[in-house]
């Protein structure tokens, strides 16, 4: 009986240590392809951030250590990107503790757009790599996998 109590107590202590740990997921993504005309589409990568969180701008400024959001498309010979990735949202510029220079970041809802041309109906897949931060921490860079049906 004593042995069972020791095992139960050890399990309780081990699980109690992890009870406060939580996985933070302050970013929610939606992906949409809007047909512009003919074989031209506008890809929309919509990010909704929880209050208090931000993502670095495509032009983050600062000391160069900020992880800039980026898009990587899987190889698809039927799709050609035109123009550059653009961002739209509330940009905040200012100084931050621990970072030299002025930094630029976005919070709330952020739309990233990219125009593409297709030669035939296809599916375009890939990943959006990004990092989000709050006033205390930056989470590890992560990928949001996406898929667009271009018909």
C-alpha cells in the first residue's frame, strides 16, 4: 500500500508541474483566392492576432534581428507570381526594449496579398513563415500551411 501511495504522489507531482504550461496560439489564418480577371488572381493571407500580439512588418526596421514574414510557394509550373507580397493593416512604429532603432509591426487583422497568373486551373500550396510577439516574448517562428484552388 505504501508503494502505491508513493507512485500516486509522484504522478501527481509530475502532472502538477505541467498543469500551468499552455501552448500559445495567438495567430489565426484564413486563405482566399479572389479572381481579378481572366487568369489573374489575388491571393489573400488574412491573419487575425489576439489582443496584445503583433507580427513584424515586411519592412521591420530595427537592428536586423526581426524575423520578416515570408511566403514560399510549392513548385507549380502553372502559376507565376506578379508583383511583390504586400501588407495591409495597422502599422505601429517606435522603439522597443532590447532592439536598436525604430521597429515596425502590425497588430489586429493583417492582410497580405500577392497577385498570380495561371496557365490552367490548378491548386497552389505552400507556407507562410512568420513570428509573433507580445510585450514580454516572441514565439518561435512557425509556418502556416496554405492551399488555394485557382479555377
